[in-house]
């Protein structure tokens, strides 16, 4: 017996470990939902790894930043200093860089409109782009407004010079939820063209590798492929940038240095009447230095006022401001990663899951072993267990730093740490679980008698097991088979039970599907309610939805029964919303969860009230007021039901407003509603005409039949002057 108990305990521990591991996997792998705090902590830990590692050298930098700085503005001739500058400046720089042998030129500036100086100025710039054949201009993608849009065939992605060479790169960079930029997308979707468009850095790489203007990196499991280069995927659509260091890590040259050739005069040259020519001076010029040969040159602003600055993972210690890069530098890091293959790779998901399983089992069985030592002072066991937890957390943290710094590998810290923490607490809770096994057994037994939602509420509030209840606003639902007594007389007992089981199973399934609480079966009748024990803000809507679904299922069952030669039945439904007493009613040994009160009785009366009107579902005014915007209804009557003196305004539930009604049905409803207005205005003759017009379209429309007869009667015998339109029911 003891051996069997030990085996059960071992299996219980194994199952708990697997369950905890599965929970960790679900929480950290975004299988069901993304847990923002966990993801943010993982990203913050990535930032800590950059901080611990520090800057790394760039192996043979192939990227140069040509910056537009304050110094550039001061060097531009005063007459042309205001922005936007003449595009001829950029044309001159393109020509000079092309002559120097660069492989690609990226202009990280959105030039959305033609230059204000002159159209000829734009033409000079366009000609330079076409002569070079190495220029990528910056573009943006438009966000959908939500309405359907016509795809643009002439989309220029926000850059007036896109059509000069149609080589565009989207400069938008994506931040994580905490506002930090860590990732780079190879391409982005343009909603206005319906196509993927390369991002700025990857468009420049296309030019560098001669892959074609609009080449898109291929997506493969775990990586993107660009030419022969495999780029690890960090998320489904992005790579993570391996930042080389802080701002100005890449070679920077001033835009003015390339602009100042023999044919250009800077402000300084104009003032002092000298020629400096930093570009093509035969002795000291950059052209002769070979500095730009075979490089990718990014032209962008480093002027603070332009606010082209992004927060990134890398920072130097706790020095404020060291975790920002200029936008052009952000692109440079991504490009250099690809050129040098300096990629950061995530631990594969299968390996991450294996680590989760290992750490969960290790901490669970490790702490269980210490507890099983049965130390005299039990708190010592807990201290040892806690020390084991802290030690393992510290160890995996240090391993994650080492793998990042030495192997460019991003080890998932959060999933392993969470496995340790939850494994530790699940081990602690294990003994409590064992002690409460009897309570779990009781729960399992109780669940056989009531709906699971009731069980959960009773567990959270055990006081609900007492006799009595609470007052709640709910929607009560009654349905019944019309003419069931006569129908049952034609059936043998076995056939009747089989028929009822089929019918009640179908009706009950719909109630449960729509979050209803099944109260009871009363012969062929179904009683249910919405809004208790679990509050539902749309309880009236759900009840009406259930009614319409039940009517549709009955219509389908009628087709089946017709084919089987069975009698065809129809159901009637009554729905009312109001305050009721809800709770457990019965004796100490046996009780039911049910609703009581006048509003329950009214729902039952409304079900029966369908008969004289030939309707299938009747609503009270209180229910109507909660669902009128979602369902098609029509006014039936002001009823004083049996046992009451106060009239109730009632409505027929016809369909959901999302359903499609036939033109004939719509016309019947229109004629009926107009006739009802006339009827209550005591214009019985005109009302009678409209009721009869409705009957010409649908001779079986029950409410029109009723009111055609009433209005005809009132034409001959008008009601008293104080007539209020109320009809008194004499039957249930």
C-alpha cells in the first residue's frame, strides 16, 4: 500500500512539473496571448547585456555617415542657407561620391515636395540620381484609415523624387512597446500599393550587392535570406540589431566636405576670397584619398532640432543620453550587421523549451528532496530552498551575459527564470494540494449536479451554499412545445422519451453555448436565465440570441421529422428582464440553484401569451429596451396577464438586425407598424385596411389577423373614451 502511495506521489510530482513547464511555455512563447510585463523584462535584460558587453570594434567599416550638422549650415552660402536647400547641392554630392567610387548612396531625408527655388533645380537633382544609378531615396508608408482604399498606381511613398530611379527605402523604424528601438525590418507593407517595400537599409544593401531595386529578402524558418547571407530572425518579421557602440561610432564626414569642390564656394571662401576645396584639392582632397571607395554612404541630419533621434538598447553605463542614436546611425548599424555578418541569434525555441523543462524539474525535485529530509527545524529547509532558487537565478543570469558577449547568442532569461520561480512555488504548494485533496474531491462530486460556472462562484464564495439568495437583475427565458399534450398522446412512452431527449438536448446546447444557466426542465418546457451566477452585461441580448437560434434549430428538426413521418411541432418562447431572487432553494440535504419572483412568472406568462397572437417569441418591454438596437421587433399589445392588474407592453422578436429578411416580410412589418399607429389613434377603419393589406402578402401573419379582427369590431362598436388599448388575458 505504501509503495502504491509513493508511486502516486511521484506521478503527481511529474504531472505538476509538466503542467508548470507548459504554463511557462504558454506565458513566454506568446502562444495564446502576449504577456507585456514578461516581454518588457526580457527586452530590458537584453539592454543590460549590451551595457555589460560594451562597444565592439567594427571590422572594416563599409558604412560612412555624411552628416548635415550645424557646421554644414554655417558653411552654406548665407543666401542659400535656409531649408530646403537647393537640390543642386545634393546633385553635386551625388556626382562627387559616384566619382569617388561609392557602391551605394542613401539620402535619409524625406523630400516630399518640389524645391521652392526652381523646377530646373529639381531636374538637376533627378539627372544626378539617374547618372549615378546608386542612389536610394527615403520613403514612408501610409497608414490605412480603416475605409476601403483604391490602390495607387502612382504612389511615391512621400518622396517627390521616387520616380527619378524608383529606388526607395522605407525609413520608418519600429520601436518595442517600451519605446526602445532594437529591431530592424527587411521590408514593410505598403497599404496604398498592396506590396512589400524594402526598408532603407535593405534597399541600400540591394544596391550594394546588385540585387535589383525592389528585391525583397526571402523568408525562411528562422532566418531571412539576402543573396548568400542568412540573417537570423528575432521576431517573425524582423532582425535584432547588434549595436556597435554609442553615437558617432561609425566614420562621420560633414556634408560640406563633399559639396566643397572646385565649382562650389562655401561661406568661408566667399568671405576670405580663397579656394579651399576640401573635396577635390589635388593635394589634400577627399576624392584622392580613397576614403569613400566601395563604401555605402548615408546622408542624414545630426541637427538636434530635426529630432531624428531614437532610443536604442546600447548605452555606456548609467551615463544619461548614451542610449540614443541619430536615425541615420541606426540604419548604419543594421547595414553593417549584414555586411559583417555580426548577427545576434536567439536560442532556438526547442532548446528554450528544453531549458524550461530542465529548470522546472531541477528546482521542483531539488526543493522536494530538501523538504523530504524532514529537518527538525522546518524553516531551515525553506531557507535552503530559497538559497537554491536565488543561486540558480544568479547562475542563469551570468550564463546569459557570457553567451551574449562571447557568442552573440541571446539566451532567453525570462523563461528559464520563470520556470525556476514557478517550479519553486509549485513545490511549496504541493503539500498544501495534498492536504486539500478532500476539498478537490468534493468539488468534483458537486460539479456533477450544477453548471461549472456555478461551482466556480460557490468555491470563490462558499457562503452561497447557504439556503437563501441574492437580488439580481437577470433575463428569464421560458420555452414550451405548442400542443404538446395532444402530441404526446400519439406517441408510445419510449418514442416520447426519445423525442424529448433529442429536442431538449438541442435546446440545452444552445442555452449553454450562449452562457445561459439552465434552471430546470418542466416536462417539455425549458427554463433558463442569464446574468447569474456570473454577471453578464448583455444578458438580454444573449437570451434573445438563444431564442432565435432555437427557432432556427426547430425549423431544421421539423424538416427531419417531416422526412421521418413524425408530427410537426412548434415552440413558443417568453422572455422578460427584471430583478429576481436568485440562489439555492431547498432543504439542507438537497437544493437547487434557481430564480424566483414576479419577473419569473411574467416570462412564463409571456410564453403562453404567444398562442392567441400566432407568434413564436414574445418579449417584455424591459427586455425590448435593452435589445431594440440589435434585433428586429414589433409591438404586439398592452397585456394584463392573468393574476396581474398592471398592463405590460409586449413585443414580438422577429430576427437579428444582421439577419436578412425577405422584401415581403419587411413590407408586412412596415404595414403592420403603420396600422398599429392608426389603431392606437382610434382610426380603426384605416388601421383595418393596412392590417388586411399585410394579410394579402402573408395570410398567416398572426398579429395582423388579431388586429384586423379587433379593428373591425371597434369600427362597429367603438371602445369607451378612456380606452387605453390594454387587452386582458384570461388564460395563462
